[in-house]
C-alpha cells in the first residue's frame, strides 16, 4: 500500500469509528456552536440556487443546512458510516450524499459554483494537492469557504504523536499557511472571520492584529474566490 493510500485508509477508519459520536454533536455545532455562523457567512457571497458541495460532510447536517438555505447541495465524505448516517437522516430531501475523497472527486466530470470545506484540509496527506483539486472542480469565479483549525483547537492533538516519530493522519496547518498556499494556487481572499473558545470576547480581540487574533482562534473561516485567469499555478 502506498503512503497516500495508507493515509487515506487510516483517515477513513478513524472517522468510521467516530461517526456515531460526531453525529450526536453535529446539530449543536452547526446551530449553536463553533459552526453556527458558517452558512450565514456563505450566503453573503454565494447566490441561492448555486450548485455547491460540502466536502467532509460527516453525517450530513451542514449539507442539509445548505439545502435549506436554498442551494443545490451535495455532500461527500471518506467515511462510509458517515454517509450512511447522512443518507438515512436526510433521505426525504433532494440532497445527494456519496463516499469520495478530494483526489477522486477531481477526476469526476462534475463542477461546482461553490465548495464548503470545514476542518477538512488538515486531514489530507498533501494539502497543496488537495487545494489544487478543489480549484479544479470549481467553476470560474467560484467560491471556496474553508475552515482551518486554529492553535487553541483540541483536535490539533491528533498530530502530537509525530513528535515521538509515529505516523499521523493530521497536518497541523496554521490559518495563515492555508491563506498563503491558497493564494499561491489561484485563489483570492474575499473575507474571513475567527471563531474562539468560550471566554474570549469581542472586546478582547477587537484591537488585536490579525496574526494575534488567529493565534487565539479555535477556527479561522475563509471565503476564497477562484481566479478566472490563472494559468501559472505551481
């Protein structure tokens, strides 16, 4: 098994194991927790009726939120168990859910007006390749709404075993690193906002620089737009 295939299989197994736990928390995260402002943020830039894909959709609640907001929504995930949960719960809605990873998605003929990818790129073996793949499936001028975990996010502990020389399936990409990489690969930053842990107030952050705000963040949410004339991506 190649290194990439091993990474992908390990990620799949990890999320299969977490599927039920994730599903039990998902609705609260999207309606009242760390993800509650993502769909309203998405709506500011992406026209209703657009064809959008939720990459790493988990058990499907975020995709459902997009569909309810007026989008032609599709959800994908590497975990078969996640997709089974999504399909079971939202079968009465016109949402397509299927198992796929980003690399395989770029080989399909479908293209999209917008992508939602929340805390997904950290789980890819090669984030640069993954961002290139996202660029490929977007229509010209399309939008990428990406959430990148900040320094205070607990899930970043998934990368800790690397310090013992162990294999990991999590890239500790910082928000500023994603921003720079995405811009190098053909995206323009349109808007952004930070999500913080409980106890961090607007008054605490309003006078801080962007770098310090990101240093305090649980997650940083970006709205990027695909450049229509970009032929020199590396």
